[in-house]
C-alpha cells in the first residue's frame, strides 16, 4: 500500500484554518504512518504549521484562491468555483494523491462534489451520508442523512450493507445489528418503501437484520445501523439537534433561575458536563460519505481541533481497514449504472 | 344546536376507568353546557360516578363487554370486537347521539375505527392525527402523525387547511403560520412529494404559508402548523418522545450521581419541575383525528384525570367553534371519493 495521505479542506469551516491545523498537529503526533495535504490559503497556513509544530516533512500545502460558503448553491458552486478549497481538495482524492478528504464546509457542496468529482465506487448506486448519533448505550449510525431523497428499496439494502461494514470496521461493533426505521415494529407496518425493503433485508445473508425500529426506540440503542431514506434521516438528525438544544436551553434556564438554583448549579455542574459530553460531536469524528472511490468526511461547520483530530483518526482507520475494498466486494455484480 | 354530548371510552387506557371518571367529574364542574356518555364496565362505572360526585343527570353509562388491547391488530379488532368499549363509543358518534369521542386506547384501532365507523366528513380525502408538540415558545400542531402514509400533495394541502382551522379555532392562534417540514429552506429542496406540494400551498389564499421548516427549527417555533406526510410525522413525534426521555434520564442520573449533586438536586428541583411541566401532555388535551363526521381525540394510554379533563374542554371548544363545519366549508367542491 502507498503511504496514507489525508487531505484537509482548511477554508470551509466557521472558525477558519487555525483549528484545522491544530487538529492536524495533534493527529500527526499520535501516528507516524500518514501524511497530510492542507488545501487553503498558503500565506495563512505556513505560519500555522510552524506555530503548531507540525512535522513539515509530513505536511504539504496546496494553495487555493476561492471559498465555497454556506450561501453558495451546491452544484453550481462545485461547477464554477474550480479553485475553491473544496474542489481542489476533492481533486486530490480523485487523482489518487490522497485517499480521504475532511471538510467542515457547505454540506450540499460536499455531497455534490463527492459524487461528481470523486465518483462512486464500483457497484455503488447511491452514496449515503452516515453520521453517528448518541443513544442511551452506544452510538448508532444513521444512514442516509444526505441528499439521496426518494431512494429505492435496493438502494436502502446497499445502505444497510455499507453501514454494517462501517460499524464493524471503523467503530469496532461485532456483527452490528441493522434495523430499518419504521412507524411500527410489525412487518405489515410502514410506507411502501419500507414494506418493500424489509423482505429484501431479511434475505441478506451478510448483515444481522433485526427488523423495524420505531423512532421512539432509537435512543434505546436497539440497533447499531439505522437504515432510512435520506428525507427521514435528515429530518431525524436535525430534529435531534433541535430538541437537544431546546432541552439544554431549558436546563440552563432552570439553573440560572434564582440564587438557590445557581448554588445548585455549582454543585452539579461538573457531573452535568461529564454526562452530557457524549452528546457532543468532538470525539465522534465526522459523518462519512460512503461508497465513493475515496472517503469524504463531513465535520461540523464549527469544528474545533478535537473534531479534526478524531476525523483524521477515522480516515486512517478507514484506509487501514480497506473499507472501500469491502464495500466494493459486497456489491460485486451489482448494477452500478442508473 | 342540540345539547353537546361527549363520549368517553373508559376501558382503553392503562390506568382503568378511575382517572377517566375523575377527569369527567372535574370537567362537569367547569361548564354546564354538555353531557357525558361513559362507555365501559357499568358495574365499575356506577360507584366511580358516585365516588367522584359527578352530576348524574348529565352522565349516562353504556355497558360494553369487550376491550381492544394494545396487542390487538387494529382493523381486525374494529371488525370483530363489536361490543368493545371503543367500537360502542365510536358508534355513539356515528349515530349522532354524541359529537365527540375521547379514548386512551390502541392508536391504530382508534385511527381505523374513526375512518371506518365514524367516516370522513364531506370533501375530506384523508383524516390526519395531529398532536401538539412543545417548542421553545408555544406549541405547534404536527399534522399528520397517523396512518396515512404515502399521502399525495393534494392531501397535504388539505392537512394544511385543517391544521390552520384547528389552531385558529381551538388553540386560539390568529392567522397561524403554516410550514412544511423539509430538509432545507429553499423551494428546490425536498423529496418529490414536498417539491410538488410547495407550489400548491403557495397558491392557497386561505392559509398563511411560511414555506419550508427544517426539523432543526421545529423547536424554534417558526410555524404553528407543521405539515408532513404521516411516516415523517410519526417518526418525528416518536423521536421527540425518545430523545426527551433520554435527556430526562441523563438529568436524573446526573442529579443522583453523588452526595454533592443530590444536594444540588434539592436546590433546583422545584424550578426544574416547573420549567419542564410544559413538556408533559396533561394540559394539552389529546391528539385530534381531524376530518371525520365527528371529532375523535386520542389521549395517551397512561392518561390521568388532568389529561381527560383537558381533552373534554378541547372537545367542547371543537363543537362550540363548529370546526367540522369550517373544514367542510373549506373543502367545498373537493373530490371526496378515492
């Protein structure tokens, strides 16, 4: 295997290049078997590489002059902003000079660019975006939360397989339980898509299908891979964020109510921070866009160094475990034209 | 107008007849312009009516010998258990001896029974189940969370109108903001259903359509009526319950961690209870099944007297405000065959 290379789009995030370089520096110190390509503003990146004492033999910089912002229309931006950090970074994966890309940029542009520039792996019909979401026990992979709305049953079956491979190879869950998100647990429940998909999933010998999971039971951790069509997944993912933020605001509001509750807050603060830590994205890495010829990882727009470092480790595991090879092998013979 | 009558299915809930009768007693004391029909076990109900000092001139009892449990298959149960409290109660609405029914029973059976026994109002194509969900500001109506999966655009338009009438007439929101749940806020975002529905909603002169609402923004209270197809709505509603219960468990766990946090808990407990009260269902009434020839209200299986009382008030408002008349008027000329 060639030496591992991981590309970082340093301009997409809300916090600029600094946390990206800081995360890179931390990751470089943890493992010595990969190199980094930083794409962005060279003038800005050079001093940051020095400041965070990155090993300069392992870091190369590609200058890019444009930025795709969150206001840009995704497909248009990918087509027209040829010298944007995202497009330049995607091209390093396309031309094989890197195997993975991490970006904190415009989600739609990352999804579109992944498909149009990097391209689908052999046999893959759609490329799902699959973040981990916290449950009461461990984390579960919600696949698909991306842009493949109105997917067909055979595509959901591919998501189930990709998700299962990812959870086993990257997250380390043995024989991951695959569930399909549904409005009831009996097989006759569901919309047309889910009802058609369930028997196909039951037939799959290579996954551990555990049936329908009601959304109420997602936080119970009843499955490791949660298969759904992207409209549902995207709604659930964003609702999780919205409801979580509403509850946290209520807790904060409660603690700041009066003198008595402020004293109470001092007594519970450290435990509260500790217990709610796992609801934060930092140590989960990013959401992988699976089924491409390389790996593209979307991290939050406001990512700090920790999330960048974890995402780099996630990419390293992805390459070492040859997840793409496993996905291609799973879809051998599948029709990749559409 | 005939004197208002409201029927209570006293056998469907987890807590038996007692909280139902207690709630009835409380409601009877608040207003003197309606009567109650209790359906259930007569031997059990008679002493309860005495115990809670219900005005016996305003309460009649219909005995029924069967119960539809949560394990019964909905459609089958409605067909076969002719003397179940739910079927007998639905028949009081069908034959006009009552205008509304409240049940804490099997959701599927309530939905099926509403459609098959009570029947759709003129012009209504599908009958949505529409619970209120709490947001940071007020409550929003999530329509549809029922069983109408794979609904078509014109059906979603009807949901928008029914939801708007309900929020204005029953909840008292002037010119309610109607949003459609979507995966982005631009009109070109969404699945085929949402993209086809948006222009139809824009054309409606009788609703205040505010566009797409991302699930992340639901708790921000950006719309009063949240239109969605039932698969999405049902998933979101149940996910809300699941995520809410996970966060509350985390808070409880935090407060019980050690001696220090337990002291903290004592200091914040009353404020915490106060602030989280509005996330409880008690004072919201139940979820109305709209568009029937009468009103059917689904309350939680574990409802206590407060939820029963509030649901009775909700039914009373529904009749007084002639919500069904308004819905029928809104769909004048709509095709009610399908």
